[in-house]
């Protein structure tokens, strides 16, 4: 395998992760949603890596905060949502639904997933079974509906649920334990949720990450992927907002 995904735990209040995708032969990496520039710089220096690209999923500050500083001493492409160019002027390669980009010999497909923000996009790499999904899909949860409609978010989640079951889900926050508590509240008799709750609780007690998840696991344990209508989605999303 020529590629590897690394995790940087930002250890901030929002429990962000920065994902780095390394092309092992060249030691070049992509930074996905780099919250803090210095954490990316330190990781690259410590591991002999060169930052080659930046991928952004949406405009929220905890996803783009490190970009201006990372661009100070280098000329590299910044990929991000075309719909959010006005909010993220340093995007050099604006992307929309069904666009493709390359990192070495990897082909990456762009999927539009409006709802959390209007222009939110995700990066799907079929060859690696990898999905970088920002704040749309979380382990056992989903992002809040800030700018879009419940209908948009419902359809966006359905789009991701239709990806191959083996797809590994790399979201941007360590919200799994809180999401698991809510999932248990919604589906108290779901054995898969009960088991996953115990696993997640054990991992967090050890200070370990619960990610990546997988589409298969989310279909079994994520209440937001298990609803069958926009109305049902709206109801449990509003319930979660006040949980």
C-alpha cells in the first residue's frame, strides 16, 4: 500500500482531528481541514513529510484556521467547495459535486453534501475505501443543520450511506461517546448500539480515538442513517440539538 492516513488530535474544546494522507514513496502529504498550522508543521517535521496539498470540506473556522499560516512559506494547491469561495478566498481549486482531483496516482471523487453548511463537500477515495467527511457524517451521529435544510441534510446523509459498506469514515470530531449516548436513547433495544457504546466508552476512558468508523458500522448504529423520511430525520435531529 502506497498510502497511509495519519491523525493529529488538536486537543481543543471542539475535539477536532486533522487528517493527513501520506503518499509513502514520496513522503508527501495532504492535510484535510487543518485547524492549527503549527500542529501540521510539527508532525511533518517530526516524520520527514512534505505538505503537498490542502483539502477543505467547509468554511467553519475550526476547519480552515491553519490554512493562511500554512501557505506563508509555500505554494501549494488548496482544494475546497466552490459554493464557499466568498468565505474561503484562499481556495485555489474550487470543487463541486462529481468533480475529481488527483494526489499522485489516486483519484478522489467530490460529493456535495449540503446541510451543515450550504457548500459542504466530502472527499471519497474508492481505491483506498476512504471517506473524509468533515462535519456531515459523524460516528453514530451527524452535523447540526446550520445553513441548509433538514431535507438537504437527509439527502446528503443518504448519499454517504450508499457508499460501499467497507468505506472507512474519517470525520473531523471526536463526538462518538456523546453520539452513542443519544443513539442509545433513541434505540434502547438495538444490540449493535449497546455493544458499540461499551466499546466507545472503553476507548475514551483510555484516551484513545474512536475513529475511523465505517459505512457498514454506521448503518447498524447511527440513528441518523436509520431513519426513513425527512420528517423522522428532522425529529431526531431536533431532539439531539436539545439532548
